[in-house]
């Protein structure tokens, strides 16, 4: 075994240059990663906190990635095998207890801090909803969603989800066959729909508009088509919408009405709402409800 004195020692200047390059590339990487639109627009009260947590992960992860990559590339450049050195070997090095302690303790502290942050955020998100919070029962079946909610005229089931803005809502999620996953990307939260049990989460919609509802669990051949929409409306428009849906479905009895067993009435196509299940159904139904409001005025 022969030494390699011609390589020379790695000096403090080498480490300073490497540290400077790592710092600059890390800063550029952080700015670039934070400038990307990773998620759709924020549509719920929990979305900002989740997006902030993602930003924290980016800020911490990028320098770690750059530091490891820089050290690896520097090692390849500095101690690479050159032509004619096939039979040479480096000097035996026992190791460094100090370095081993550092690269064990520092990652442990970082992971513990991030885990604590995530746990606090999760506990806050999963806090019990206030009494009187609107409840929406979400049912998944290959390959569609349906939604049940209570209205002043009785429970109503729809194939599309409608919610009032700035009003807390709790989702009770169930599956009638296989495991699905109820996910509204704009709301940021998702939960599995498991046969035989009820999972749930609660949030408050904060943005008007129509957002995607996606099944995020592979559930069969039609998984990619298990999509729907959630439309967030003003409180007044939501009340009118629900009244129109209840009227169209015949759910005109007090709360708890439906069939004799309390089954929610299902919205069926009618003259005014026959397009509710079509692509332009929301606009057609809103047009109907606007006419109703004008009539009351």
C-alpha cells in the first residue's frame, strides 16, 4: 500500500471555498423552490398553515441536499483515481469520533424539531369542531362520490358538493366498497375512506369558486375518473341553492325527513334541475335559484 503525497493536503482554503459555494447554491435553490407554485390556490382556513410548513421543509431540505451533493462532488474531484493509479490506495484512516457525533446529533435535532412542528400543526388541525358545525357525509363508491347534508327542509344527497363560505364544516367520510381517499387539493386536507369505519376532518372554506374533488387512493380500473367538484358559495346563495335542491328532490319535510328510516332524499332531475348532473348543471341551477330570489324580491 502506498501513500499519495502528490495530492497534497486539503487546506482551510478548500473548505472555505466549498462552504461558500454550498451557501450560494443553497440560497439560489431556496429562492427558486419557494417561487414555484407547488399547490393550487388556498381554499380553506388550514391551507396557509400547511403551505407554511411546506416552505419550512423546503428551506431546511435544500441546504442539506446541496451540502451532501457538494461534499460528494468535491470528494469525487479531489480523490478520484487518475490514470496510472490503479494499484495505489489511500492511507488507512481510523475515523473521527467528533464528526460521527456531529452528523448523528444534528440530523436528530432537525428531525425532532420538524416532527414536533408537524405534531403541533396536526393537533391544531384535528381539534374538535365547535358545537353546531355543519356536517357533510361523504360516501365513496367505485367510482363516484356522493354527499349528504342537512337543510332546513330535510337532508339532501347530491353528486356534487356545495358549501357556504366562511362556515365551519365537518366531513364524515365512508366507503361502500374498497378504500378510497377524499381529497380537495385546494383545502389541503385528505383522509382515507375505509369500508366499515368513519373517518373525518373539519375545516372552513375561505374562497369562493369551484374546486376539484379527487380520489387519492388507487381503488380500481376507474380510479383516474373518480373525480368531482366542490363549489363554495356565499351564505345567501348557498341557502337558496339548498332550498332549490330540496324542492327538486321533494325533501320538503322538517329536519330528519326522507323515507321512513330517515334516509336522505336524493336530488332527482326535474324540469328546473335536470342539468344538475351535467357539465353545465351548476350554472343552470344557479340560474334557477337566481330567478327564485328575484321572485321573492
